[in-house]
C-alpha cells in the first residue's frame, strides 16, 4: 500500500472519530426512555453553601453552547424553581418554556444555608449512612431529600419511557445524587459521586421509572 493511501485511510478514520464524538451520546434499549439531569451553571458568588439560598448563576456563553451541542432536544424540560436552574435552562433552550417543580429544590441546609464553606462544621468523621442521616439545624437530611424527590424522579422517568424524546431536568447536585442513590438502592450511595456544574447525568427509564445509569457527572 502506498504512503498516500495510508495517509488517506488514516484521515478518514480521524474524520469518522470526530463525527462520532460530536454526536450526542445515545443508548439503545428497546421500549425505554431517557431522563437527563443537568446541574445548573456555577453560582455567581462562589464559596457558599447554597441549598435554598437563591443566588443567580454565572452564565458563560461558550460552555453553554458546547453543552447544548452535546445534548438532544428535550421532549419535556423541567427545572428547580431556583433562579440558578431557571437561568441555566433558559440559556440552554431559550425557545422552550421549562416547567418549575418545587419538589426539585436542593437540600434545605437550614441555619447553615448560605454560609461560606469555610464556616461550615467538619463532617469528615461521619461514614456514608450517618452522613445521609445528618440533619443541619432547621433543615433536612440527605435522606429527607431522597424521600422528597424520589416520587418526582420516578414520575419523570415514567414519562421519559412514554415519549420519543428525553425528559430533561435542570437541577442541583443533591437532586442528582438522590437519583443515583435511588438506583443504587442505598440512601447514602449517591454521596460518593462528584457532580460538577453543567455536568450531565443520564438515566435509562422504563415503565416503572429509572432503572439504570448510562453515565454520571459527564462534563
């Protein structure tokens, strides 16, 4: 084989790889749907614990455009009522009216909500199950969060299995970890996952809701 043919074949392979990488990831399971959970854009004032503290997001055009290009168009679009989630949803799909769902709020951290990270107590000594049960003063535990969002996630998963396009939720890290805990059948399991801002977690769904994890925390 001539060197020109080798180079031509190599270029063809590279073009094919680039095209494959540019397409949204899909997972084919007959009779199933897909629930896509997106964590909101970074908070404009970083360094604080924000559960119910409703700070705005910092919307940077380039990461938003890259994420939009990597995602399929939603069949249904739902957000947490938090402005950081609504702003992210509007930036991603300005032509789609998202429905806010109060069940999808982040964990309520009570009197610690809004504090700077440096001022929070050290929970490092707690193991996973104890950490899931730990309740900040006046707030809710991660286990409480899982119980709150579980029925909503099951409902959206069922909807995803019924329609021909994904159901997309623009939510918080805690809500996404709760979804992963639900699938792992352990209230604390989701706490081990890193969920960066503007990351994508995809769940395969059937008639009873989500049943498998396609990917978690992809950026």
